[in-house]
């Protein structure tokens, strides 16, 4: 919950002061008042409609009972799934870093969605969180197989074990959520949106667990994955797509930040991990324009977009952008600072919204 | 003859290629392995296979003088897997 140090009545008095004599304080006060107004509207809207929209007739658990049900299995360096169950909910740490990291990071991810969005697990109905670690031999990947999260140990040369990164574990869990709440296909622009949603909430889960504001966060995805031998900070950068790594063996991070660099390719399921840089960067720009805790404004807009908007399976970036604008208007009001920031961000990455043909001032 | 395997996708979305140009007595062994791969069946099942459920899995593209195919990681079994692993091992792993 947001708390403002200066009470609103005092902010109104400061906002009314003359800028020449009072310096930047009146402008800052007016901005704070707009944020309070946005927050008030959000709370009114949130009270009117539940954040969680269960997709089946099964009753959701009451908010007071929200708790994860984690089930971590060990593939024992094979590619057989699910592997052997080694840590279930409530059980003590095993001492195996991969098992315990998966357990803790899934807990952080569950907690973010429960506390911020009132969501009970991937399906909103408290389904267990199944994960398998030690998949394959020196397997350098993590994936969502349609029913569970799977993590490799990495090759030890380029990649560390994939459970080491909270943003990666959260990324995989969010693929499950997106599968449950949308029809998005995993190809082309729809697939890049699928990917971007996982990165967005991967970053938010990390920021929430560290109580970081937009300005404090590093906006990197998978910052713990590279070994020291690699010249790179992370797998992806939402702040500056295309700059996460530049390594002799790996080459340079190929992600575009704007539509000018859009990659038309059949590889990577139509460039899902490449062009996701564009919606990632739009989210980042809206987030830093507003500042503060991102899960309180743009994070809510993206969550509403994914869980409420009826995105088509072949959703384009433009359609998704329009859905985020609609979600921002519903939560915070048209003309609000949040809606304006979302519109501006899409414009800056070159994704055109209907009715917007020129750059906003 | 040149056989090229390109892996794309995965969480990191990094592209990696391996290739081999078998010559002499080796060529016969490679031809037998290529013949063992069900190219026609894979071509027919390609759209559904590539669109299989899940996310962040690798995608493999295999190019030979006679064939070109894209396979999801989940379909990389039997002779496909043997072929890909041979090419990778022959080109430094």
C-alpha cells in the first residue's frame, strides 16, 4: 500500500504556492496530488470489481487462506518428467541449492501475486506449483512444459543453474499463468507478448521482494545466470534491450528496443525472445515515467490487461498496446498520469495506438 | 554434403549453429543416419509440433542438401536426437 509522507491538505497548500518564490516544491506537490488521485480512483475501481477473475465455476479460496502449494521434484540429471518429489510445501530445506532456490523463488512469486493482485496461484484457484530441477545433463535452459516449470543446471561455462535467478523462476511461473488466462499463441508478436509478460512480472516479483522503486531496480532479466567468464550483465535488459551482453562466444544481445529494429524471422518461434524487447521497453518507459513502486500502477495495468482483456490468439503489439490503454483508463481514468504514461511509452517504442498518429508532447 | 543444425529459442533466445561436412568413409555412416530420420512424417506434423504447449523450449532447424526441417525440442527423439547430437559432437559440442 502506498503511503505519502506529506498529507494531502498540506500538498494542496504547497501546490498553490508561487513557483518563483517556492522553487520546484509546487510542481512536486501537484504531481503527488495527481498520484493520490490516481490511487483513489484505483481503490474505488478495485472495490467495485474483483482483481481475480476465476475462469471456472470452482470457488476461489478466500483471501485470508491464500498460501502456496509448492512441489519440487528432482529429474536426477535425466530428461524424464516429473522426476522424484524431494520437497513439498512446508517441508524443511533439503540442502540442495537448486531444490531450495526453486522452492523459495516460487514462494516469492506466489506471494507477489497473492499480496499485490489477490491472485491464488497460476489459475487463480490455488493450483499447486510443480517444478522439476536437475533436468538433463549440463542442460542450459529453463522452460514451462505446459504443466510444470523445469530447470537445468547450466553448463557451468556460460550458464549457472537456472534456479539461481528469481526473475527466471518467476518468468516460468508466469508462462503458466498466461497459458491459463489468455489464448495467446506462442509465435510471432503474440508469442513475443507472452514472453514479455513473463519478463515484466519476473522483474516485478524481484522488485517487490526487494522493495525497490522503478529508479532503484536494475531492470535485468536473469542477472544471476551468466558465469564470471561471460561478458554480460544478464540475459535481457528491459531498460536498454540489446545491451544485456556482448561476448566473444555469445555475440551481442540481439533484442530491439523499438519497432525500428523489429526482427522478422522464423527462428525462435518467430522471434518471441527477440521482439519481446519492444513491449518490455514500453513497460519500462511507462514505469520510470511514473516512478515509485511499479506494481502499484503500470504493473496493475499489465495484470488487468492479461487477466481481464480478451486478447486474441494472434494478438499484435498494437492490439496489446490498445488493451493496456483500456486497462489503464478503467483503473486510473482517461487522462490520468498512468494512462498518459502508458500511451507515451508505446509511442516511444514505435507501436501506434489507434487515434494516435503523432508523438505526445 | 553439408549438414547444419541451428538451435534457437530457449529462455535466453540465443542462436547457436553446428555443422559437419562428412567426407570419405564417414559419409556413408551419415547417409544411413539421415535416411533413418522420418523427414516426410515430420514435415506433415510440423505446424502442430512447433505450436505444442509450453514456452521457452529450444527449436531445432536441420538443413541438408535434400531436406530442411524445423523441430520443437520435444520432438527431438530417436534418430532426430542422434543426428543432432552427432552434428554437435562433430563440431565441438
